[in-house]
C-alpha cells in the first residue's frame, strides 16, 4: 500500500508502507514542499494515515496464528501476556476431523464432554471459563472442544449440530446426551448423571 504526499498543485511524491517496515525508527519523510506551500494539514493528515497503517500492521502481527499458542510468555510493547490470559488451556483439548474419533476411542469407558463452538459466538465465549472449571472439578471425564468452522464443517454436520454452543456427551464412543445453548446448570447435571 502506498501513501501519497501532495507537494503542491499537480505534483505529488509517493512512498510505500514497505519502506516504513524496513526502517527501524518508523519515521516518515518530511514533506517540505507541502509545508512551504502553506499546506501543513495535508502533511499532518498523511502522518495520521501512515500511523494508522502501522497500528494495523502491529495488530495483524498479534493475530498471526501461533502468536499466543502454548504456555510461552511473550512481551508485546512492555506488557506480559500469558497463554492462560488469552484462553489457551491444556485441560480441554482441541479436536478436528482427524483427531476426534481417535480421541473417543482412546477415552474408552470415560465420559467425554464435547464443546462445539465458534470463535465469533458470544455465549460460547461466556461458557468456556465455566467449562474449564468443570474440567478441573470432574477430572475423571475427558473434555474436548471442536471449532465448528469451515475446516471442521464435515465433522460438525455428521454430529448433527444445529446451534452453538452445543455440548455432546459420549461414553464408549456412543452419544448419550446433548445440551444445546449456554445452559451451564443443565450441563453439570448431565455430567453428574453420566459420570
């Protein structure tokens, strides 16, 4: 993406965001012609636009896959962020098309609680910390989660999902119960019934 600085009527000079990325100091070239022509507002506007683009690039770096994965602690702009702070907890394992059936088989006679969610679902986000608490309390059960995105769509369809969040309980590879919606009390009741 290129930023253009107007240097007078009919003339302009262009510099790219790539040039900014290579610069360690991230300083912008001063548009001397714009200031001398009495158009400092154009230069100020240009600097604001480029600053906005830099912030956007920094946010994209934070959102990059694997940016907060694992139990590593990373420093971003002097702030310490742990994996637990962004919701990565190892007690509830993420499954997909390839790993779901193998994990059910591995569980054997144990109760398996499957959380079917999407990343954009508000009730799913509200239920997740409660699900982590339940995983701590009922450690004899296996807690797993499935992101019902495009990648896992075939598995989600085969499991008959109609709404998120949906919690499915399995024992001996057979589904024994289902709770649709953010109904924590109903989920705990079902876990205690089947454990």
